[in-house]
């Protein structure tokens, strides 16, 4: 599948270690087809949020999910809700347009 057959987006979500599977399950239920999860260590925000009394672990999980344009909103919203990203120190999610793509196989739903 090439990028000319439709618009795709990369959703990147950084969450506390141990939350990745829960967030991925919500994204999958919302229509996402696959995920890549990496482990990472966060720096910078931890010290700032410590002043507010929020303990932030430096150990993170980073999810990378490619979705089509029509999947973007429901999958992104599911990620934000399941990861509780509206609470300080829980993580971050953002979406980027994908310029080119190869190797992606979209799942067709039976009608």
C-alpha cells in the first residue's frame, strides 16, 4: 500500500512503564491494526512535576501506531482516555502525517 492510496498518520504515545498493553488494547478496540512498543527513559518533566507532588517514573513505554485518516480520531481518543493523558504526569500523545508508507496491509472488514 502506498501513501497515494489514502492519508495515514503516525500516533506516538509515551506512557508510564506498564501502561503500554492497556493503551494498546484500547487502540485496537477503536480500530488500530498494529503497534510497535519501545522502552525509553524520560528526562526533564519529572523534576518540574515533582514540585506539584506528582511522582513521575523515568521509565516509559513508547507506542507507535499507524492509522488511516478515518481511524485517527477514534484511536487517538481511545488512547487519551485509557492512558488518562488529561492528568499531569501520565504521558503524552501526538499524531504526525505520514508522507510515504510501504508494507502496510489494511484489514478489510466483512460487510
